[in-house]
C-alpha cells in the first residue's frame, strides 16, 4: 500500500516536470501571458508533488519513541503547504495578467504552439489526476488527494486557456489572453483556499466531517441490542490517513470485563468497516451512577 502511494507521488512529479518545460517553452516563444500563467501553475503543482512524495514517505514510517502516535501529520502539513502554494501561484498570475491588460497593451503572438501544448497538458493531467484520485481513495491519503485536486484545477485552467487560444487564433482578439489568465487565477485561488482549510482543520485536531460523525454515532447505536446501554464523549479527528475516534460506552454493572471487552472489539471492527483506517479508543463504564467518574 505504501509502495503504491510512493509510486503515485513520484509519477506525479515526473508528469509535472515535463508539462512545466513544455509550457515554459510555448509561453516564451509565443509571448502569451495565459500560457506563462499556466506554467507557473504547473510549477506550483511540481513543488506540491515533491512535498507529497516527501510526506507519504515520512508518514509511512512506523510509530517510534519520538512519535508514539505515528507520522501521519506529515501528510496534513503537506496538504496545508500545497494549499498555500496554490494561493501564491494564483496571486502571481493575477498580478501578471493585470499588468499586461492595463499597462503593456495587447502585443501580438502566435497561439498555435500553445494550442498543441495545452491540449497535451489537459490529456496528461487528466490521466495522472484520475490515477492519483484512485490511489488516494484506496489509501485514504490526504496528501495524494490534495495533489490530485491540485492537478484537477490544472485540467480546468489548461482547458480554459486552450479554448481561449483557439478563439484568439480564429478571431484575432488578443485581449482575451490576459482575461483568460485572470479567470485561471480566480479558479486556482478558490481551490487553494479549500485545500488549506481542510488541511488546517486536521492539523488543529478539528472534528471529522458531520457525515462521518453521524456514521460513528449510528454504528455505536447499533450495538445497543448487544448490551450497550448508552454512550457519551464521542471525539474524532483525522491524522494523516487515519481517523482517531474516542468513545465512552455504558454497560450493565453486572456484565463481566470479558463481555465488555468483546463488544468493544466488535465495535472497533465495525468502525473500521464503515469508515476505513480507524484507530478507536473505547472506554467502558458501569451503569451504576456512583461508580461513574464525573468528566
């Protein structure tokens, strides 16, 4: 599983490197700000892919004395930095597009080379991002998911630039070039803010999404017929690929420790089946009120 994550991250790096070179060449030869903006976007993709590779390698290291809870935070940190890179890239593109739109005029350029390069970028990034989404879902990797989302925005923006270049080729209206770049900047900024928000929530031990919390609650309730009287203090968070869950279960006071333990084991298995990659800590307490420690 970890080997698959490493391969996916490495493959993304190689793909981004090739696309960056092609876009830079096409942008330089044509003088198109929209193509250059896409090259900057792909450069942020490249840096993000390097971070992703580093994070999946580090997060795969088993827990040790220095990190008894594992190294999953590397993935969350990677996702946060990737989001910041996307935001910075969007601001750079926005500034360059405004500069060309208002201060440098609409100098002529030949869009044909850019059309071919952007078409290749769309196809390549679609294939790579689809593969990354598949691996991210299979391994529950936030870093690979962020990288896939990063590339998916590149598809949309590259396709927009491609259509714009085709229109410029057909109509000769070159003011479309900086306008397209501005559109790319807005799209990239939106994605960057979304990724950063998700990663920061994980880093600050924010709760799992409401949908997953409800699934946890429903799963616990399904054990009421097995002897669980009630529950409280459900806590959840995400650490890298894992979902940490803490629950307090209330059992009949005459139930043996072994019986309680077996039910807790069954609940842990069920949570793993429902959510995947879970680490549950379940505390059992007796029904007797005077025995219950106040929290």
